[in-house]
């Protein structure tokens, strides 16, 4: 039963993801068509944000690994 529930949730997430992607694509096309942003500007911003996010994710992963390795070396008192 849990597997069926999980599969249904994944299907729902796929549908939501599709609709979000569709709306985002439409907004981008409208902004470009109105001359408010160019594809080059959008690409540059995407790359900038991707670099920042990747840095934050990598930093978080390294900190998590350090904390886990330190906790593994700590033995409980009781």
C-alpha cells in the first residue's frame, strides 16, 4: 500500500513540475517578446545563480561531512 501511495505522490509531483515548467517557459517568452529581457541576459543570470547555488550546496555538504565525522569519533558517556 505504501508503494502505491509513493508512486501516486511521484506522479503528482511530475504533473506539478510540468505545469511549473510550462508557466516559467511562458513567462520567459513573454518577457523576451516584450523586450524586457534577452536570452543572453537570462542565460547569464541562470549561470550566475547556478554557480552560487552549487557553491552553497558544496559548502553545506562539506560541513555536514565534517560534523558527521566528528560525531562518529565522540563516544557516549553512558
